[in-house]
């Protein structure tokens, strides 16, 4: 009797126009997952082993079409929500339109994906939704108002989804990610010295790497006991009292 071939795990990644999203897609493809990425951004670099889907996560009609595609393909294991866009913005100096655009990029896409894909996962009786958030969901940045507001909203979205949408076999998990290399200059401001000596505030003296986020996400997929979990991934950054000499 021939041994039955084990099916590949199937994952959907929401945003690949940022460095973290691209690294997630590349890593999961390298691990043998069936990787699909939403790629309404035409300038996105094509990654080997990643299937690109032309659906915009900020448009409800596109999300309806996405669910039709997902149903035709079959079972799915995970959705990674990773709309990470950091831009410096002071409360008093920016207009409402720019704030709204950045807020929508994060929160509207996370909400629509949660609504549609979460409902699909509940129907199939399995599936993990993992939000790539930030510890700035509670701690102000002092430099990027829409980013911290967006992360706070996604944290509450995660909590609501965990109690309203997670049936048997489902999990909604939030990663509160610490500073990565590309974040430091964008977050450095005049109000707080938080990002002036970033590496010195981390016991291991190294910033979080994108590959470490990929490894963490991989470990979390499929464990419904983790539903509602909020996991800080910052290598101890927020535990410091002063700059380490």
C-alpha cells in the first residue's frame, strides 16, 4: 500500500509591499508551504514560490472575490495580517487625509480580512489568524501618530475577533513586535529618547530580525489553545530601565 502524501500547509499573507511581509512570504515558501500573497501593489517584487492574488484588502468587493477563490482552492491553515507602514507624523502638523490614509492602510484592511477570512475559517473549522502588530499598540511612539493609533485599533480588533469569531479549531493571535532595523530612523523623534540607543536597551544588543518573526509565526499556526494570545516579540526591549553601558 502506497504511503499517502502529506498535504502542504496553505497560508495567505496580506501585505508584501513591506520588508517584513516579503520576508514572511519568502520564508514560508522556502519551508514548503503553499504561499499566497495579496498583491494589489503592482510594484511588488516577485518572489519564487509565492502565488500572487490581485485582490485589494481595503475593498469589500475584492474580499468577496477572494473568498470565492479560497473556497475553490480548498482548506487553508493561516492568514497573516501584516500591513506595516511607518511614516513620521506629528499631531499638530499633519492633515486629516494623510492620517486617514495611513489608518485605513492598517485598520481597514485588518478589519475586512478578519471579517471575510475569519468567517471562512470558522466555516471550515480550522485556521489561525495572526496579526503582526507592535508594542506601540499601547506605548506612544512620539513620532508616528497614525501607526500607534492603528496598532491600538488592531489590538482591540484581535481581542473582539478572539471572543466573537473563534470556533473550535480557530485561533486569533497578536504579535506585538519590537523595533527592527528599518524602524529605528522612522521612529526617532524629539519627544522621547526611546529610539536613540535602541540596541543598548536590548539585553542581547540586537534588534528583532524579520526571520525571527517568520519562525514565531510558523510555531503558532494550528494551535487553537493560543486563541486570544498577545505575544510580545521585542527581545526584552521594553523591560529596560536605562541605557545599558
